[in-house]
C-alpha cells in the first residue's frame, strides 16, 4: 500500500465530510484529528483506497473504498 497524503485539522474535516468514493462520508466530524489516504494498485484488478481516520488519542477507524 502507498500513502497518498496525510491531512490534519480543517483539511481532515473537509475530506471526512465528502461522500464516497472521494471521502469517508463521516457524519460526526468533531472527533476527527487526522486522515491518512492509502491506496493499492493490483494488476489483478483488486484496487482500493483506505481512509484511515484518527482521533486525538490515536484510535483509528478505517473506511475502505473499491477503486478510486
């Protein structure tokens, strides 16, 4: 997997609010501190993107989207 970008603060909130497949589409943004966007490119056709969303204590929620 490749880390495409890391967003924090207001930038992370903006991405968290976007609808899939371009964001994780989270309803409650108050806990979001950081988002890491990871992707894979599998020549067999199994591509996906992961939005790794972190709170202030380092706890993570992962939202996986096919393709992207």
